[in-house]
C-alpha cells in the first residue's frame, strides 16, 4: 500500500472528480474542504459508492449531497449529545442520592471500598476505580465553583456535588461495582432491569465520547449489542438467518431505544421530533440515493417514527 502524502485543495478536488463526484461550484467546494477537512468529509462516501466494483461514486452524485450528509451527521450528533447530557445529569443525581443516603456524604464515607460489591473478582477493579475517582475529584475540584465552595467552607465535598467533576465514563463504570441492592434501586428509578442499565451505561458513555470529539456517528456500531426489547417486537423489526433483529442492536437505533428507556416522555418526544426534522431535511437534498439508504446505514427501520408512540 502506497504512502499517503499531502494533497493541495486543488488536488483534493481533482481526486473527488476522478472518482465520479459532480462538483458544480469548485470555489465553494474548495472552501468547504479547507474548513472541514477532506479526510473527514470523504469518510461519508460509503452510501454513495457504486456497487459495480469500481469504488466510484454512483453516477450523478454531487458534492452537495456528500456535504449534506456530513452536515446531517453533525446535526444528529448535536441532538444525541445534548440528550445524553440530560441522562448523565439525571444518572449522577440519582446515583449520588442512593449512595449518600446509604453510606454518608463525606468522601471518606461514600468512597469506602466496603460500600461496593467487594467480591474477590471485583476487588481490584473497585480499588482502581476509587483511585481514579479520588484523583478526578482532587484535580478538578478547585476548578469548579461548587466543589471549591465546599472545600473552602466545609472541608469536604458531598457526592451530590463531586459528581459534577467526575466523568460519565468513570461514573458509569461505578455502577458495575455497586452492591446488587444499589444497582436494583437505581435501575428501578428508570423502570428497567439492572442488567439493562449495566449494558446501557457504557454504550451511552461511548456515544458521549464520539459526540464530544465530533467522530462519525450515523454508521457507528458498538462492540456489544443491547438485549431484545419490546420495541423490537412492536416495530416488527426484521430478523436475519440467525433469528436476530437486523436493526436496533449495535447501531444508532439501539441508542435511540436506550434513550427511549431513560429519558422522560417529553424529552424523548422532543428528541424524535428533532431527528425527524433532520431526516426530512436531508431527504430533500438527496438525488442519487434515497433516504432509505441512509436509514439502513444508521440501523433505523423504515417505521422508526412509531417508537415515539409506544408506551414504556
């Protein structure tokens, strides 16, 4: 494989044209490539590639279509991100309530290793996790107004305040080492099973990081699948040869099902209305492919809108 070498904006335009992409306004395309980065923009080409083995764009595919998908993914990413932040805030609030009520409000109380599922298999994970928690609190506490207020005035930071400076990744991992009774209490607040919350939290943390770093979202697949839900059944999602649902398992629609389970009804309705608007907007800009191609790439069934009307 040949080395990847630097290409000027003019050369990047010629490469795209040589692959069959129609560029009507080259000056605009060059400006977009300079601002958005050829590598990241070109990463959206997969849905526009012909299946004839040439690896060229479907005849008639335009630069505007490629850029529209790029901007669509940005909008979807922003919508998903703000809703994951809602869940992050809710989860941190509930977690701090459960642990503070059971174990106390000072660091030495709620960070006591005895508060967790201290079996032999998890003891090392608990110690490592508590060390990370203490480090994050120590490093970030003085930079946050609320935490520094408690340090300066009381000499300690209660958990309902310290969660503000703890990452969602470390807080979601904390759930995996809680005692079963604490896991069950937290899951019951969402009206879901503890095993589901255990699976959902790392997926949410994964998507949160993708969104925060502006990675490609629409065709992302998680390493672990979510369990089958009633939504799969009620939406009559198609099964593959292994009797597994083809949508809503490792794809973006699986995340939508998680959000359905953990957001309030009003927040989820707003999320869906925003997503539908973006789909409709993109559909009007696509000429060489249909919106169904994008939906399939995202893992969305054609009747995805119906999930909004299914009761939890």
